[in-house]
C-alpha cells in the first residue's frame, strides 16, 4: 500500500508543471506570431500603427477552421494590456470558438491579432464570454492584402483584427466568434486565481516567462 501511495504521488506531481508548460507553449507561439505579423507581408506600416495605438492586444497564434456544410473555427489566445507608461502586462488566457452552417468546404489555419483600440473594447474583453461583433465594433483586415484598404473602414473601431491565413477558404471572418476566459489556464500559469482585469488592467501578477512576448510587443507597439 505504501508503494502505491508513492507511485500515486509521483504520477500526480508533474501535473502542475505540465499544465504550466502547455500554457507557456501558447505564450511562445504568440510571441512568434507577433514577430511574423509585424515583419512580413504588405501593409506593415498600418499594422504597426494600430499596435502602437492599441489599449490591449489579443494574439491567437493558430485559429483553425474547417467545414463541410457544417463549419467551425477556434483556437487558444492570449490577451495582453498596456498601461499609460507603455509597459505591457503578462497574459490572460482565452479560447476562441464559433460555428456556422452553409455551403462551404475547406480547411484553413490563421494567425490572428486583435488590437483593442478603446476602453469600451477592453471592457467588453473583460467579460468571461465575449461575442465579437455583438458587443464592440470589429474591423477586420488580412495582412498581405487589405490592411491599407481597410484603414478608412477601421477608423473609430473598438477592435481591429489582422491575420495571416493559409488554406482553401477565401477569407476569414471573426464575426460571431466567442472568446471565453480560461480561469484554469490562468491558475496553472500563475499559481493562483486571477481575473482578466487583475492581469491585463491592474497588472497584479507577472510570470517572467512571458517577458519575450512583452518585449516583442514593446518593440513594435511602442512609439519610437
């Protein structure tokens, strides 16, 4: 019985570290996504300008979409806020999901950045669930094709999204997608329960492992 207790302890001990490693992998992928979106493709000046003016940024390093009549899309995301002095917070964790019905066939994955431009947009993001296009205006542009053309349409928007997509679908629409705050992922990454507002607005917790993400946002998102 004693051996069984020891074995159970050995099996259970790695779980917190494994959970944190999973979320760290997401933060690392988000860092690479910001780097790629801000350095490759057309319309980089406009994309960087949105980032410099953003109140916060949500990065979804891989939004996966597939469909055959019934379609859906989703993926994990991180939300990072900026204070008045230009410092970026450690990330809060979200999941994106949506569904659709229509004549569609294909498969696609995309890197997505949503720049939250206003306090109204940021307040909406603080909800445990937030539906894009329902609670705040969303202007969407795809890096490499339409960022420049979308500049006028995005003027005054609460949230501006850019993406780099690959696959068979002609375009990527985020309208109607639901973003859900992942409290369990936050607990795994910081070791305690925290709300999105405590992390992104009040900046009450910090994980040094997120510093590369904060640094790349500082590089491209702060005025020179």
